[in-house]
C-alpha cells in the first residue's frame, strides 16, 4: 500500500511508522508526509527518511473549505491507498474527505468514546479514571468518532500527572499505530458497509494491544 501521513508536530508516530516500514512490518511504503505547520519536526523526519515532505500553510488559503480542498488535492496527487492522521491537529471538513472514507485513519490519545478532542490526559485524571489509553479509528464525519480499530490500555497510577501519562502512553501509541496500519496494509482489516471487518468477520469490539505488543481480538 501507498501511505500518506499527516502530522502537525513532533512526528514521533510518523517516525514509528517509518521504522515499521524499514523493518518490513508494514508491507507498504510511506509516499509522502503533509503538514499544516511548515516548521513541524515531522517534516524534518520525513526529509531525513527521504520521503516527500509537503507543507500546506492554512494562512495561505482564504478559508477552511479552500484549504481542505487544496490539502486533499495535494494528497490525491500522491495516490495513497491509506491516509494516516498521526497528530494532525486540524479539524477537517467532512465533505473534503468524503471520497476517502474507509481509507483514512486517526490515532487519538484516549480510550474513545471517552474524551474526543483535546487535553485527553488531563480529562482522564480529572475524572478520576483508573485506566487510560489510546485508540486508532477510521475517520468519519464525527470528530474522533469513527469506527474503532484498536486500543491500548494502561493503568493510571497514584501520582500520575498529564506529563507522566503522556510519556507512558506514547510508546504504546507507536506500537498500536504500526500494528493497526500493518493489518490494513495486508488487507486483513477494512471498514465495510457492515462495519469493521477483520479476516472477513465483524469486529464487535476494538482489537487490544496485549502485553506482547501484538493486537488481539
Ligand atoms: C499523539 O499523542 C497522538 O495520539 C495525538 O497527537 C500526538 C502526536 O504526537 N493525536 P507525535 O507528533 O506523533 O509525536
């Protein structure tokens, strides 16, 4: 599969995907990285990996629909089979990505449907949750609300802060994303009119990243 990654910041999830590609885990090629932030570290990571790094700055477009249209036109030129939102911090217009439904996934740092949107670590702490995690899902018109593919869970410990949660979760996110992309790239997992299917049968609940860092039903 040809994969395009969208990222706004540091790019550690992009880096994890590039490493998975190099190790042969992905059965696919990352053919471009697109960012809405011209200074994003993710673009530097792409350049070092000799992957086309494309910055599209929203300030250069008259409005949101204009930007989103330019973004998906540019992405289409890269001819991807799958688009991965890996820390892409912009809300996209559903009409702009409608042609890509089923080929567009996102990683989100919470156990969705809990805490769509921002500040997920803070919200889990404030709610007194005993468990936190991350989710990979197909993107739909609802913010952070599309069908779930896989999750990773971890306990919230006494004394945890936003930053300790973020720090402990991040390496798990990396594994979760690479393993999820690998299942899609090998065409074992897809979103059909009957929901998310793995190996031809419906996924009633999201896959879980287990202790061995593999996804299980
Ligand atoms: C990750 O926590 C991801 O789940 C969220 O944004 C963060 C991106 O981090 N959507 P990075 O840029 O991949 O390092």
